[in-house]
């Protein structure tokens, strides 16, 4: 993705008429919020297509922190459906959305900030951190959700770049992490799959990776106190929650 393509998409986002959701005060469950705003995290999506069914897993980890003041980072926001839902579910929180193509984003809220960039590039990440006035390794986010390209290399690069910006007791969440197991175009063939890496983290066992070097693996082993992964509705619906010390 070159600079001019990103700039064009940012212009399209800027001039696009968006749906302001701040005026909506009706209280809905997280499942119904996902459905209302069109997120495939719900049990069904677009009425006739099955969603992933992630709501119950999110509720398990989110219900105790619902009313806290949180900084939430979503990587891969697309049209902003889940960001809109989370902005309503977490009434006191702020959502930062990163996507390589923000021209699809259709919601607006004073609680949501949208940034058009490639989150797999460290240079782009530094630019983003500068824009929100934090340092690269500042512990700023309470929740980070990777719902990006689902390419294996990209999942690992995003983890490598953003994990250190997670606060103590924060949650790093990887959606659809088994997509590279099922779709060849998402597999790098040079890196261990995410399900294997999850098991390595649980056992604190070193593994071979060109992206996650041994020093970073040590950081993961020393700083992750809990790993839980779940299967949603379909074979390709898998989600992992990594809780930081």
C-alpha cells in the first residue's frame, strides 16, 4: 500500500457522510449491539449468514470491566461495526480504530478515533503513537483486539509491535486466528500457526520464528499470566484472549 492510496482512502473517509451514534441512548445487550451495527462477532450476521458467535466469550472477559475508563485499540475495524458496539457497551471508554482502508468506516462518535494506516509496519505504528501523544512502549491500552488481515505474518507482526503498549492486566485478543490453518493465501509457511504459538506460550516453550525472536518470546512468557482460546460457531471461528501480568 503506497502513500497515495492511503491518502486517497483518508480523503474518502473524511468526506464520507457517517452515521452518528452518540444520540442513541437505548440500552442493548452486547449481542444485540453487534447485530444492530452489523458485526460478524454476533451469532448471526446480515440476518441470513451465521456470525462467529464470539459474544459469550467477550462477555466472560469484559463484564467485570464494563464501567471502567478504558483505552481500547481495534486493529482491522473495516466499517466500524464492532467499534460502534463496543463504544456503547463500554460507556466510559475510548476506542482507537486502525485500518488500512478507512473509506469503509461508516460510524462516527466522540468516543471513536479512526486512523488509516498499515498496522504491520513499525513506522506507521510510531506515527500513530505520536498522533495520540504516547511513546512506542508506553503501557496505554487496556484492551487490544486484532481483527485485521488474518494473514499469519500480519498477526505476528502486529503482536510484536503492539503487545508492549498493553497495560498490566490488559487483554490482547486475536480473532479468527485459525484462518491461516484453512486458507493457504493467509499462511506464510515459514512461521508456526497461532494455535501452536498459544500452546508454546502456555508451556513457556521456545519456538522457531523469524518475526517473534527469542527475546520477544521471553517477554511473552514473562508477561502473560493467562491464555484462553475458544471456538465459535463455525470451524474457522476461533478467538484467543491473552491476559498480561
